[in-house]
C-alpha cells in the first residue's frame, strides 16, 4: 500500500519572502485557496516532493515454532509491538483522508508565511528604535519627502528671508569694498574692508571644519540650500576678479572659500569651475606689470590652504601614482602660491584620478582581451544591511542602516556579496569568506558560520580573478582564475555546480568536462543555475532548466556545463532567478532567455523564451554591462544611462 501524500523537503527561498508577506492569509480558510498557495510552493520548488514510502503492514515477529508458554515480559513485548503497528497503520489511514491532505498543505503554507514574517520583522523593534534615535533621526529622513512635499506658508517665508538676507549681505559687502574706507588714526585705512574679510574668513573656518564631502550628496540638501550655494558661488566668483573692487586679501579669501566649497561638493563640475576661475583671474593679472604683481601679491592663494585640500583628495581616493610625480605649486616666503600653478596642480590631480578610475572599469573590450582591472593600492570598503550571519564582520548581528567604513576588509581588491555571506579577493589572488556556512557555501570545508574572514584553499593552488555567488538559493559560488579555470562550491541541487551530480561541495572544486582547456573570462551564479563565457565567445550554462533559463530550447536540467549553440561572440553573462542575460563582445547585441514574468526579458511581453533571443529595444546602443536580478534586468550604456526591463527595455 503506497501513501497518496508523499513526504516533502522544505527549502525556503529568501528572495521570495517579500511576496509571501503580501499573500492574503485569509485565503487558507478555503480548500481552493490552500490549493493555489500550495501550488505556488511546488512551482517555486520551495516544497520538493520526495519518493513515496511504502507502508509496511507486517506485525510483530512471533516465534514460528511451538514451545512452552511465553513469559509475561515476552507477551507484553509482542502486545506492544502489535499495538504500535496498528497505531502506525491508523495514522497512515487518517493522513490519507482528504481532510488530512488539505490540513497538511495548510500547515505548510502557514509555515512559509510565518517564516517570511519572522525574517523581516524579528528585530523590528530594535531597528525602529535606531531609526528614531537622535543621532540617526536627521540622517535617515526620506529625502524625497523633503523635496516633494507641498510648500507651506512657513516654508515660503523662510525661503524669502534667506534669499533677501543673502542679497542684503552681498550688497553690503560690495558697498563696503567700493566705498573708500574712512581714515583711521594717523591716516591709516579704516575698518570696513577688514570687516568684509572677517565674514569670508569665518565662512572658510566653517567649511574647513566640516567632514570631507559633506556637501557631496545633493539629494540630501533641500532645493533652497542648493539655490543658496549657487548664489554664494556666483558672488565669490565675481569677487575673485581683480576688477571686483575687493582688496587683495578679500580676493584671496574668496578663492580659498570657493575651493573649499568645490572640494566639499565632491563633483568634477565644481572643481573644473574653480580651475576656470583661477585661470581667468590669472589671465587678468598677467596683463599687469610684473613688478606690480610682486609688489601687491596679486593672483595668489594660501599655500597651506590649497595643499590641505589637495592632500585630502589624494588620501580619500587612494591615488596610486608615484609621490615623486606629484606636482606642487611653488611656495613664496609669505606662505602663498600662484593661482595659475594651483589650477595646473588641481587639474593634473583630476586627470590622475580619472585615469585611476578608468582602469577599474570593465568594458566588453577589456573582457575580450582578458585584461584585469587595475585597482588603487588603498581600497576602503563600506558595508550596510543585514548582519544576521556576521556577513559584514561587524561583531554584533544588528542591521547596519547606513554605509559604514569596515576595517575588517583590509587589502580587499574585489568584494562579492552572496546569500548571507561575503567573499573578498585580495591583491595576491587569495579568497577569504565570512557569514553563513550552511551547505558549505563558504568553501571552508564545513557548514559553520564564520564571524571573521577565513581563507579558502584551492587545489590545485590558483590565483582567483573573479567570484560570483548566488543571491537567492541555498548558496553556491563560482570563481574563475587568472588562467581562466573555474571552481565551484556550495549547494549542489539541480547540478548547478557543474560536477555531474547534485552533491554538496564544501571545498572549491575545479570544474572539468566541457570547460577543460577553455579560458573562461566571465562567470555568473544564478539562483538555481550557473553560466560561464569562454575567451572565444562561447556561452555555457548548467543547473536547473525550468522556464528555459539555460537557453537550450527545453526545460531539462544539466549537471555539467553545456554549450548554448544558438549564439556566439558572447562577452558577458548575468544569471537571475529564472532568466539569463548575455552581452556580445562588441556591446552591440543583448540576448535574453528564460522566464518572462514581469517583462524581465525585455521583449515586450511576459512569455517564456527557451532559446537566446535578441532584445530589439537595445539595438543601436553600445552596452557596457548587463545585470539580471530576481524579477528585473538592467543594461548600462556607454553614455552612463541605465536601461531597465519591465515590459520592455524602454
């Protein structure tokens, strides 16, 4: 007799928690509602049916030959065995009823909903308390609500007061500079100009005391604040010109204040505007008599002020250039330097930063040639979000609500955030991991959680170039070496590790088979499938095949890397939950295939696609990078635009 309700294996998927929270829990009161929700569990493979067991009806083993009467202990033993056998049979018969089957489904659905709620709200009180604490209250405000809320009469009055106050201040400063100062005792100059310069000097002190890049995030500055900054900048630019009426000290202080504001705003635009101002002021000065320039100290800026800002930029960005190549302006005996030299030094630094940044960017061309991005010598890592499994290495398991500088990730060249785990590639090509260790997802040989970074062992020893870890499964990870070999480890369900089986792999293991001898330049770990791109433009996929996510024209799973025959000249691949996005080497063609729900394939519909299909909406664009998420896709163009996929990529 076989059971009609087979045993099941539960595997809750974290990325589906949000959808289960929004489910109508009242629908489980009806048998039809339970059936719909249970079907969802089966479709997402969060409930996996196991082979049916066979009910054994054999009773207790009695002696098969006659002998003397049984002892009381033996009789009790046989009687207990018979009763237990009958009880097991009764349980099986009861569980085989329609009511029991519906009840079991209802319990599983409730268990799934409670799991989702627990994961989201188990520390809600703690987070809420942090959000309302005084130190976090100002920084966690919704920026859009500030800028988009209807303006009240109070806001209008405040804005009017600020605008008129600035206008009055600018007018008074101009008037004080233009009017001849009253003579002091003995014919000495009066104090009006000194008062104006004191105002600017106070502003410089305030700006200098701010933390670096305090004005960089303009989304946190109200529109009125941005407008005030623009007015102040325009006024100071006019003051720096020799024909502004301000004295030499006033023009110098205005230049220093402008530079301080530009560095605090942290944008290339404002730095270039300051350089333009300095060159314009220097051009006017150059028309004057040389002796007069030296005598009046025209066209100069404070050396210490300029160098402090320049060194702050170099430290914060970790400039990789040789210090002997750094240009510095000539310092005069009075502690000043030429505006012209300062502008050249700043422009040189901006170019050096741009060069450092460009070497960290990966384009289809660099993927094609196999060039590794060059990263600056000093890398700073910021972390935020859930730390429930110590994946952020911050000691406690509390959530981090804002980006925080992490000292634990020293010598990190590349960071990969997985499912409750983190992987770090160091400059020597070694890999360290921390966080949740279930299913061997950390590759450390066990399933233990790690609160600190631990180094992985690769056999044979290899230097790792890139790591890709799944964001929504029980945790599997791919890594390819500088020689183009691919390792995998973690949960092996559906054959997504590529080793020809579904076994869990707790140490990094080299993938053989079709990838042997191939030079791999890109890997991507999806939720239940994996993909790799070879140097010659071939795309290989393996793992679960549902929805056509592997691109082989069917829904069959593969447990070894299998060539996708319908496309070539591939340069990059990204795996999502049930779909895959591929990008050509030249960046001119994007293919997508797999599940099309929510329009994430970008073909203008929600149909499944079992073979790679060109995304027509991106034709004619040069695409630098593609990314596949759980229910969406993104493409980054050469102009810096991000094209999302909903019903299409438009």
